[in-house]
C-alpha cells in the first residue's frame, strides 16, 4: 500500500516533534492531520492516530479516544503525567489496537493493550544541567545538616512526613511545606524554598510546573535544583507527586537529587524503588533498610521509611558518603546520558512500522 494512502493524526505540537525524529517512516510519507474533524472525514484505507493525553483530563477525553479507536487501525496514546485518573483510564481502555506510552510504570498488567515507557520528566529535567549550563553542578557540596524535607502542596503522605519531621532535631533538618492546596507564590514565600541566584519569574507562578527563567533558560520552577539548600544538607526526603500503589510516576522530584548525586529516602507508592531499580538506577540498601518499599499499607510503609531517616542520622556521614559514592555516580550517569527520548521514539517507530507491514 502506498504510504500516501495512510492517514495520520498527530494531536499536539509535542507529538509532531516526536514524529519528526523518526528515521525510517517519516511524516512526509503520510497524509498528516492536526484537526480531528478533517482526519475523521479523510477517507484513507489505513489510519493511525497519536493521541496526547491532556492533563488535567478533559470531559471529552474518553469520547475522543473511543472515536479514534473505532476509526483507526491503531492509536498511540502518549502521556507525560501519570495520576490516579490516568491509571484508571489506561485500565479501562485495554484494547488490542492501543499502545500506551507513560512516564512511569504500572503495577498491574493489561491483557490486550501494550504499555511502554516515556520518561519525559527525566529528559526535560536534565536538559539545563546536561546541555545548557552543566558547570553549575560544580557548586554542589555536602552540607552539615541531615535532611532537606521539601514537601510542596498538601497531600496525605506529605502530612505524614511533616508531622514526623517535628521529631527530628532542629539542626538536622530543613523543612518547607505549604500544608494546604491553594498557594499564593507572591505572598507565601516563607512556605516555599527555591533557588534564588539566577532565577527570574516571568509571571508569578500559580503552580511549580509553571515556567520561569533560570540563567536565561526557560524551564519549570520545579525543575530548578535548589543548590544553596542542597549545600546545607546531605540527604533528601522525596515525597513524590503521587502515592498510589497501582503505579509509579517519575517526575522532576526524582530527577533532581539524582542529578545532584544525593542519597534519598522515598515517600511514594508501593514498589516505587523496585521499579526505579528495574529501569537501571541504584538505591541505597547498602546503607539503610529499604524493605519499606514492598509494604502495601501506606502509613506502615511511610512509618518504616521514617525509621530509616532516624537510622541514617545516626550513621557517620563520611562513611555513608563512601558507601553511596559508586551508586550516586552510577545514577548520575543513567539520568544524564541514557537516551530517554530516543528510546521512546525508536520504540514507537518500530511499532508504527509493524502496523504498516500488517496493512
């Protein structure tokens, strides 16, 4: 079948960029559409859609996918956000002609649809420190304080950590927590710690994912490594975006301590560390007991993680630094030099080629 008889819906500027990276099957071989109405009225014998999941979800998200799945030979669903609603959406759309690409790992299996990984937050979070201003990482050095505990907006696992943090000696912690969901960045500066040198607000951010300028580069506020704060502390507490046991969502919260070559203790869902190891990173079971990661009950899991915070503070920091050095160096290498984007695009192109061969 001639390639020009293939209709392709791209769905977003991001997907357009990804398809332009294809090596073999390129968009100029297809009839490409950015408008859904034109795509549905195109009349091609073979149709493929690339559907970029919106976040927050829109009321018509399910209806749009249903129409695409019915109309197309195959639909590739790409999502850079993984939340409870996303996991339910994936589970409810377990169809043979759908392939999902997600920024994390599912802890449940699908029967029909295929699921692959698209670590967009790793790719975008490392860019500044790998390609734009890598020398800034030379400013990092371990500090005298035990933990930075940067908790962000109010969530149940962050409430848990914040309450526990009151048990730690004042000289062993730096804590910031909004402790509510609605935040005014212009006035609530005492509840949020960000890096000051080089940072410029374009507009007052409403969310930490909003864009700022950092040494002239536009990036999300949440992706700016707090170097000054890291230089006060030795270890990081990471309370991930979500803590649902059915999936692990990897964000900039995970990327920043790895780029900074820091040891961390996780507060997230079950198997978060296991899944992290499965994609090539090392964790720190040579220093602390990380069995908390396998515990299903959330409060029990978090309580066990808190116990490891106390244990870590009781250890000689120089000996800890010696033990973790090979692991943090390994993690830095994986984060900074693995082809997160190229692996995803290569996988997608192979899948597209397989579908075209079957038509």
